[in-house]
């Protein structure tokens, strides 16, 4: 009991954050009667919150509640919520992070690859998707690491974050409209060579921004492996190699 109390103290106690989406009429739950009853109660208490899953945790009386891509924990009454991570100290595993990773898995086959810049390195048998902002400094650092990968096809979705980089959308569109998109991307990201800003064409930039929002991608760079795992942030080539290689195991 003492251990549980310390664990709970690590959580941030907060009220329920409501989602903009209208609550679903159905909730995926486990088979237990208690889980179904709690799911029903939560929908009644928080009708504007999108609750998609309710499951009992390994901690007696505490239930995991999935709200979109977010996870919270509640008791059987559904009145009090805890937000934070549960750790299994025996196995040294972050239980919450494992669930979050599972919720964020992307179906790579459903990505609109025609809206991405395709770069093939070596035989290109492996695949990697990258959501990138042309004016993001960490995206530029990543571009210096990607050439060190071999046997990979990289799909770069230009996703400018205009709130941070006001000129990024214009540059993203110019890169897309270049005769050689992959070369234009490399020239700008690695050598500061501006694309021809006078070129215009139909482009997927706004669709890419919307796609990123749909996939819960909040920053750049963000990488997606062929088996749908998500890696946020810049990573060195050796880490990228391990990230890609995991899907082959």
C-alpha cells in the first residue's frame, strides 16, 4: 500500500480535459462487467469527451481510459482522474508509454505517398516516412544524417509549421514545384540554396499539414517506420538504423 501511495503521488491530479469531437456512442472495452459499467458512467458524466477505450489496470480499482491519443486513469466512480505514467518496477517497464506507442502506430500502407518527396538510397527496399518543415533547424540536422542510411526509400512529407516559421510554407511549395524535388530539398536543407520561389504548381502542402494533425504529429521532424512506429525528433544515423531495422525482426 505504501508503494502504491508513492506511485500515485507521482501523478498529476487534474480535471478531465474535453475533446472537441463529439462523444462516440460506443466504447471499446474489455469483457468485464465492471469495465462496461464504468464506460457507460463516463459517457454520462463527460458527454463531450471522446472516450474510446476503458480497461482495468494491474492496480486494483484503477482503470485506464483512452481519450483519442491520450490516456488517463480513474476509479470506479469516474469522478477523479490521474494523468501520468505507471511503471512496472519489477520489469522496469513504462506501462503507460507502451500503451501510448500502441495507440500512435500508423498504417504506413495508408499514407498518401504521392504527396511526399521520394528519395531512394541504394536498393531502397526499406521504407521511412519523414514529416519535415524546411525551416526547422532539427529537420536540417536530420537531413545530414539521412544520407548515411542505405537500402531505404524515404518519403518526405513537407509539413510547414507557419506559427514558428512564417516563410516555411512558401519554401515548401517552391521545393515541391521544383523540377527535381529531392535535389531541391537537399540543396535547401543541407546547403541553404533557395529553391526557385517563382515556380507555382498544384501542391499537397496543406493536405500534409492536415495529415500531420490527423496523425497527432505536433512537431518536426517526425519519422514513421514501415511497420508504423513513430519517432519524434531528430536522431543520429545509428539510431535511425536501429529504428528502421526493428521492423525486420
